[in-house]
């Protein structure tokens, strides 16, 4: 099965359907081939419900959507227009919209933000994606392993839970990375040019925007006015909303830590710059008197003292040393040099 799906990710599905499952009354899903797509979607009846997952990059998936009985035009448009705004809508007994997900590579590693389009009624769940996604693939694997889902709404809620779980793990890893950066910064290293903090802050900013978009959509579906309230998901929305709130707070805390680290790094850099400028200022101050003296004795005019004396150079050099030593003593007394 794993080899089959790896090849499927490489070459794409044969009919626009990445996977299709028919769920019995006990909530257990059984895979059905792409040829059963239309029948599985329309003839579920009292035998349970169905889930079909489409590859939106395949034109044949759009033709299959035309065969889904009762699918609202707005829902079909979401699959075709590649909408990116996270939202829930409903019409004619269907709930449809766009959910955030994580794009993945063939090894399952997250590759950035993705979008999952969905539409469902009481007996049918249709999902679609343009690129390979992590959370919906987690659901597919769970169904393969015998996971039971009594309704399309339960499966959709599980996709959101998988997404939240994945982000929680990513935020834990980010927290560990921030701890390493913090330990490095607190040692006051001499080189702060590359602490690795910038990509961490960029990643946190991107994923927190995704979490906030999901949180807002769930809040509107749970406590929205009139048609915005999604009754089909009412059983799962309180828990999902609370999970999104917790995730948003965690992301906000990580962003605050990263911001404080950035400020600490700026402080260290400014401190190092100030020390360097202070050193240069003191050196310049100490060199001004010898420069003036050597300039005066180097003038090509008559009457320069010691110009014909064999000990003139020694006298002028000692004068410069005495003046520099006096300035250095004065700077130390004033606390400008340690």
C-alpha cells in the first residue's frame, strides 16, 4: 500500500481521485476504486457514507465533480478556482469551504502552507488538494489502519485535529530551536552575524497567520450569526475552537520569545559597536597631540626648534610620550578608558 501511494504521488491518480472510501454503519472505511466514485458518492443511502479525495491538478477531477448530485455551484467553484481564504460556507444542505494544511514531500516532511478544499453533506465528503498535504494524508492512513468515523463531519473534524497536532509538534521543535539560540546569545559570543533566528521568526509569522485564519473561521462557524453558524459541525466546533485558541497562544508566546531574542541580539550588537567606537575615539584623542607636534616640527620653514640639535628628535619624541601619557591618565580619571 505504501509503495502504491508513493508511486501515486509521483505519477498522479488515473482518474483524478487520489483515494475513495465507503464507510459502513460502524464507521469503518473500505477503499473503493476510482470507477466507483460516482456511485459511491450518490448511492450511499442508509449504508453509511463516503469520502472521496481529489487531485485538483487533474482536469478529470473537475469532470467528476459535475457528476455529484446536489453539489452547489458555489462549492464546485471552490474546487475549480483554487480559493486560498480559510472559511466555512453552507448552502442547500451542504457545508463547504477551505481549510489550512501543510504541504509535504514524499517523505512526509512539511514543505510550507497548503490548502484543502472540502464539501460535505450528511452522507458524502469530498476533499481536494493541488499539492500533497499532511493532515488529510494522516486521515487516510488512520482510515487504512481501521479508524472509525461515523459521519463526514467527524472525518473533517479529525483533519483539523491532525493539522493542529502537526503544528503543535512544529511549535515544540521551534521552541527547542529558540532555546538553543537563547543559550548561544546569553554566552555573549563575539560573532552574532548568523544565529539562525531570522528564518525561525519568518516561519513563526507564516504559521501563526494560518492558525489565526483557522481560528477565525472556526469561531464564525461556531458562534456566527444566522447562516454562518454550521450546525453540521456543532458537536466538534467547541473543542476545535479551543484547540485553535491554544495553538494561537502558543505561537504568540514563541513570537514574543523570538522578538525578545532579536532585541537582545540588537543590544549586544549595539554594545559591541559602542565599545569599538569608544576605542577608536580614545585612540584618535591620544593621537591628536603627537600629530600636531610632528606637523609643527615637520614644517619646511626656518626657526623650527631643535632643527640643528642632534638630540632634537629624542626631545620631541619624549614630549609626545609625555603628552599621550597625560591624556591617558586624564581619560582614566574621567572613566572614559579602563
